[in-house]
């Protein structure tokens, strides 16, 4: 017998793997994505696992696993002779293996090195490996490997993941009953699952508690209390702390190109540039803005109709299959009274919707037409209607999933870090990311780049452009083109500043023609726009290019930061599962190094941010900022004056037939853009513009984003002067001119005297300068 055993040992020993590799084992751990302030955004990976050290495991949990799997674990040498004898007897009497007699050490050997086949040869190798493991590793190291490797159902691997999945907590916070329930799972993770089979889970748990009591691990009182405890397990998804699924998918997609499938198993921790406060507000502002638009255009009716004769179970099954989106809960109308309705939610709760939550629901006919004002609840709904409800404070309101869509992006203009991004109403409803993937025409939202090109080519804010009818013959525009202002009126000679803040189309067209299309495109592409998507005709001046919201907001960053080109980015750093830094973003920054306090920061070459390239003369950047401030002060975005700040600037945008509505605005700390439209371009309605549809979303966001932050407007560079001009001519005002206004110029571009000035010297006096 001894010779036979020795022969088998020396035959198999050379084939055994090196157990020393267990010291370097890397557990398959999902990638986790966080905001810049460490709020969990998403988790990607088939296996949920959070490795823990032996020292962090509660004693009762260790003993629960001992009772369930291997009570003599801390005494034996890796094999339990009593268990093996039992397994051998079963094999001899039945002809096949019925139980393995495995110790925890043997399970570690099997889980890390062996297949799941049940043969004598594999069992012998398992025993030999267990003996080697016991020689190489301490008991604590072996147990740590075991509880981090085992599968415990519901995609949970390891005890910390199981505690999160079943109880939404850490192992440190589990009760004795919960610990015993988890300890009962390795034998049959599906059969003994407390979610799928709570009765079997109780039986298994109580057997383990009885074993713990019999082994002297727990007191009589603890045993009785834990045995009587109900099953409290329910499924807990990843503990998401911040709703930013569009950004999460951007991260996953970008890193998959770099890491491939290992992305889902290596436990990377990815920290994005998102600010959790701003991201939360951006999500809500966009959702609320789209819901407001939907409400303004009437009620499209219930999502479906159920036969009220259906059984309650059938109705509940229908509701259970429906998903809640953005706090819009599916419900079935059960009763319609004169001025209210009764409805049942998917959780079985019965709620009342009063008339204040119903009376808005005029029938939708088109984006320009609604039906009559309802007089009673029956004009709107009927029993059996499947509807959407949302709770506003203490009352319920009828709502509907919007068909219109939108996007919102906010970034730091100094380096392009994305602080907030939402690519649509709800990611689970539609995963298309409109912030990065929707190429739409920006309309007048694009005009600031045309004006910036004009300033770079000798124009000033006071340059006069004739706002008058014109006909162009351009084959690329379908022949004769007769552009108009939205008002269908023409206003004659107009200063550039006024042409921009009043968004006069003819001014932009004539300006582009004067500067030249090729010259303008060469200049504009410096802001990051793809020249292949910029039409080489005069329609460019009206925003006929195809751009994404992210491209627009990145271009505006240069207008906000003093004229530097930055590129948007959203990954700040990446760490491995041990906290080692494997990537750190170091983007080009707009004059950041010049403003850093070198006594308080690391100024080595590896830490200093590279300087962003300058694409605008600093004086032209200042002039553009000033002109865009007037869009809010007295132009198409005066609604933003409600924010009561003097540092804000921006531009509205509306395309032909109101198919796209935009607003992009900024100060020196933050630039943000909003787009609203249908995925399949269609008119939003004759009363919907950038100022009425997109701007309110931007304002809603900025109220939070700029709360308690000091004003941070443009800093006037050297070479800028402010003088009084004649508003009718754009020339220098004559002394004492009553209707004179102040304007800013590059020092060399101060205009000549108005002809009304008898002196006509063209020189600046102290009365001219502000």
C-alpha cells in the first residue's frame, strides 16, 4: 500500500503546478467608474467581486464557513482523514464518488488549479496540492484565497460581493443569521439561494447555525435569535451613487480599445472628470426641460389599454414588465371620477391624481396644435389606460415619456475637462449619446466663430454691415438663394455687436462673404471643428455645418478662456485594483502654468500641464466675450438675466423650421451647451426657439453650478481701449453727443470721428474714454 501510494506520488508530483503562484494571484474583479469626487458611476464585468483581507473578516463569519465547510480547518494539515475515509467508503460501496471530503485547502487547490471532473486521479492530485499549499501558505492566507474566490450566486464572487448583492451592505454590517446564510451558499449557490429559494436557504442556514452552536462558536441566545430571524435577502445591484450612464459607456468604449477583455476582470478603478453635483443637476435639468416641452404640446394619450376584466395578477404582470424612467412610474387607471382618477402603481400602491395634476392634458394634435381644454377627467383618461405618473412633493401628476430628445455638456474651459454630460432623456430608454454622436446643424449658435474670424481679419465690434436683402446664385445651395432674417424684416446698416446679439442673418452672411469662405474655414477649424463637415458656401454663416454638442462646447471654451484651444476629456486617472496609478491625464491647459503658485505645487516637467496653443489674439477673445455678454444683456438670451450675474456670455441658436434649438453659454470657469430636437429631424413647433427651449435648461443648470461662486468675467488685456461712438455710424462720437455709446476696440482700430464732428480730428479726448 505504501509503495503504491509512493509510486503515485512520484508519478504525479512533477505534474503539479507551482503553488507559490497563489501568492501573486489576481482575482477577476470588475472595472469600477467614479466621478472626480469618488462617487460610483458604474461597474462593468461579469463577476461582481471585492477582495477582502483576512483581518477584515468578522470572526462569526469565519466560524460560519468553518461550520459549513471545514470545522477542523485550523488544525489539520490540509486534508481531513475522517472526511476522506467517509468518501472512500462511499466510493467502495457504490462504485462512484458521492462526497469529496474536501477541506477548505483542498477547495482552494481545486478552484485555482483543477477542473471540476469527479475522478480518483483528480482527487489524488487535489490532496497532493492541498499538502503543498499548507506547507507554503499560512492558514489565514489560504482562507483569504478561499472566501475571495468562491461563487455565491447572483454573479457574486467572494463574501464582500455577496454581502452587497444580498443585503446591500459590507460584511462588517451583517447579522449572524445573514453570515450563516452566505456561508451556506458555496455548496449550492442556486438551490440554496435566499432570493430564489428562501425556504431552502432557511433550512441550510439553520443547519449551519446548529453546527456553530454544537461546536461552541455561538451562545444559546445567539443561536435562538439567529435561527428565528426571517430571510431578509433581496437583490441589490451595484451601489451606484451617481447617475451618469452616458459617460460610463464613453469610458467603457474608450478603454476597451486599450485593454480589450481584460477591462472587465482586472479591477481597474477609473476616475472621471465629472463633478457629482454638476452631473446630477445636468441630468435633472435636461429631463425637466424635455418634459416641459412635452407638456407644452399636449397629451398624446395612454401608452396602451388593458382589459379591465383581466385578473389582478395579469395586470400586475403587465406593470411589472414596464420600466420606470426618470421617476416616471407606470400605472394603470382603475377608476375615473369627475375631477380625479385612481391608479395602481407597479408596486401595488393605489394613488389618486387630482385635477391639478390632470388639467394640463389637452389633446396633442401636432407640434403646433392642441385640442380643447379638458373639463373633466373622463375627457383625458379611461379605466384600463396604462399611463405615466410622477410625484411632485406630496401629489401625483399625469405625465408622458417625451418623444423629443436633447443633450447637455458642461466643461472646464481651462483644460477641457467634462464636468457634466447627458446624452438624452434616459439612457435605459435610448442609449444613443446625442452629446457625442448626434451631428446636427447649430444654426445661429455657430455665428460667434464667424464673427471671431472677422475680428481676426480687421473688423471691429463697431464695423457697419448692411442688413439688407440680397440674392446669391450658388449652385451648391440649389440656385438662387434669398436669405432672410427670422422676422422677415431688414434693418439697414448694423454694427457687428448688434448684428450678433440680435442674431441678424444678413449681417452674418455679408460678413462671411467679406472675409472669404476659405479664410473663415481655415480660421474656424482651429477651434477643433472638422473642416470636412464645414460647407464651403455662405450657408456656413447661418450654422449649416454638422457638429455635435461636444464639439460646439469645446469650441466655445476658447471664447471663454481667452483664446486657447483645448480638447475635451473625461478620464482623469486609472488605478489598478491595488491602487497603483497606471494612467494620469495631463491635458494642455489655457495659460495654467503661468498662474500656478510654484511654491505650493510640483513644478517638475512631469507635473506641469502642457500649455494649450493660442488660436485667438487675446484682444479679439476679449472683444468676442464682450459681444456675447450683450446677447444676455439685451439680445436673444435676456431670460438668463434671472441669474443676476455680470460675467455670463453666450449665444442662442435655432435652425430652419425650428428643427434644432441650442444655447451655449459661459463664464471663465464653466462653459455649457444645450441642444433640443427630435432624433429624426422634425419641426419642434413655431413657438420653439433656442431662447425658449434650450436656454431654460441651461439656466436651470447654471443656478446650481454657479451658486455661491464669485463672478469671473473676462480680464481686459493690454491694447484694449473703450471709447464713445456714434451708434448709427460706428464712428467716434463727437463731444457732447447725447446718444453716444461706449465700445471696445483694439487700440490701433479706434475709428475716425463721426462726420457730425466739425473738428473731424479723429483723435481721442478724455471725454471719449470710459
